[in-house]
């Protein structure tokens, strides 16, 4: 790796660490550091974009940078309209939509043409973080609501968010939602860790897989959140479906064993530690689980009209970034909308409100294109372990790309763009592997 590539790689690792430990950092830090810590991921992503622009770009990174440019041009009308109401909100709103594709650009520059070991180290960091996050979540589950670890980042009591006598825990994250985004992302990060590592063999990989699957299951249910359970279930189903289509029986067999182990572990853990499942079970009965899954996916796909009674859709909407966390602290215009309690929960309703019919067309058109583009790259992969890892990443891209709150939640957007940037890297590694096995003759 060049010095610039190492700098980008370290910045990506720091970005991941900042996402995972933002909550615990804000709880431990003095109050005046809360806002800088909150915006640290944004400044770090901006720094990534800056150093990417200074580096020599390979074709993959140049392609994604051009995509960012086209997307910026398409968003310009909404940015200009927002600026007429609040210039600072226009900058903040543009950041929500335009900044985080820089993560995909950074991955292309840092890890191509053939820095696979460094890419693996990034996912090793994410995979091993499940040990810390789950242990903290279990500690929160056992501690009283008054303990500092169970207080919000602002120091307030969260007892009102409990269910079944247990808090809905957030682990090392600021809120339960951010913990759920991380758990959803582990649906591809853990498989990538195991299928990208040639050195893990035999009982070592089996033991690690067993421990990590168990920790992932505990974290998913101890949150008490249906987003973590239903979201992960949807991602894994989409991944499994693609794997069955393009991986063949051999690939499916490789996955069926961990699935069986996961089901057995789930039953065992629930029997031994029922308190980890108390909050979730009190909110979702077994009989309604399938209905809940269908309702969540349907609402995520079709929840376009939420909020129309208070803000009828227009051509260019009411302003980018209004519904994002923190916007009311930066802009009086956003504060006016938020003061009345108005809130668009779904990404679709937010898109209609913030950018109108125009943003619905370009934003969802862009996301559908990303889903289709990454799918074509997955289908071209030759190496089996690459194909399996890519299928899990694509499952995350497809489900979150179609239902996720990418314009509302920077944390979710970063995990999404990390998956988007990962698949072109695998495609490049696959081509290099093919050339190594079948070198072209020198004329």
C-alpha cells in the first residue's frame, strides 16, 4: 500500500470505531463535547473525501467519484430551494444525501488493485467488536435503569422505554436504533470476516463462528427491538435467496450448517438466559412474528403517504435535512417544523416531505441503480468464497437500500455505503485471482 492508501485505510477503521463507540464516548465525555462527538463521523467522512481527491484514482474509484458528481448535480435543485429557507440547513441537508458515498470511493482507492489483507483487517475489526458490544448490552440488561450505563447520552432516565421489565438496551451506541443498524450490518460483516480469511481453518474457524453467532443472536434479541430482529431476518433471507440462485448447491450447503447451528444456539440461549429475550418477547408474540415481518417490510416499501395531511407533497418539497437528528439545533426553519411534533418516520415519507416528487424520482432511482449495479457485479464473481461474502453484502444493500432511512440516519448510510464499496473491491480481487491462475501470454 502507498502512504495515501494506508491513511485512507486507517481513517476507515477510525470511522468504524467512531460509529460503534459514539454512545459510550458521549456518556463518558463532558457535556460540551457531546456535539463534536456527534458530528465527528461527518467530519471524518469529509476528511476521507478530501484525501481521496488528492490520491491517484483507479478506474473503480474514479467511477464512484463520477457517480457522486452526477448525484450532486441531480440534487442541486433541492439544495437551492432549501437554501432559500435556511442556508445552513441546505449545507446540512446536502451532507445527509451527498457525503457518505465517499466511503465507497475510499474503499476503492484504499484496497484496489489487490490489498485484500488490509480490507480483511477492516472487517476483522468489525467482527471482533461484537464481543464488546454484546457484553455491554448484557451488562445493561442486568443493571438497573438508574445506572449511568443505562442512561441516555443526555443523562436522562430511559425507564419509559422498557418492555417486560427490561430496558431496550443500546450497548455502546447513542440510541437503540443505531445499535440495530450495526446488528443489521453484522449480517454481512461477519460472513465477510469468515469467508475472506484463508488462514482460518478447521476447529479455529468453527469455534470462532460458534461464539460470534451466539453473541450476534444475544445482541439482536437483547435490544428488545423489532428492527434488529426483523431487519436481520429480511437481510439474511435476501442473501440466502441470491446465494441459492448464483452459488449453487455447494454454496448453499456451506450456509445451511451455520444456519442450523444458529437455530440450535438460539433455542439453547433462550432456555438458559430468558431475560435476554424478555423485552422482545413482551413486544412481539410468536404468533404475530410473521405478520410483523410482513408489516415492517410492507410499511418500509409503501409508507409513502405518512405526513401528507400536515405537509402535502409538492414538486421540490419543504427542505433537505429537516427531519434529520440535530437539524433543529442548527436551523430555526427546521426547528419550526419540529416544534409542532411533526415527524416522518419512514424514509419514503421523509423523501416526499424534504424533496417532493422530484427527490422521490432521483433518490429512489439512484438507490435502485445501486442495487442493480452491485447485483451485476456479484453475479460475475467466479471464486466461491468471494461469491458467498458478496451475496451477504448484497442482501444488506438490497433490503436497506429499499427500506432503510438512509437520508435520516448517517450511521445506517455509512454501513450501507461500506457494503456498496466492498462489492467492487471483491470484483477486483476476483479478476486478479483469475489472472493469477490463468496468466495471459506475452506476445
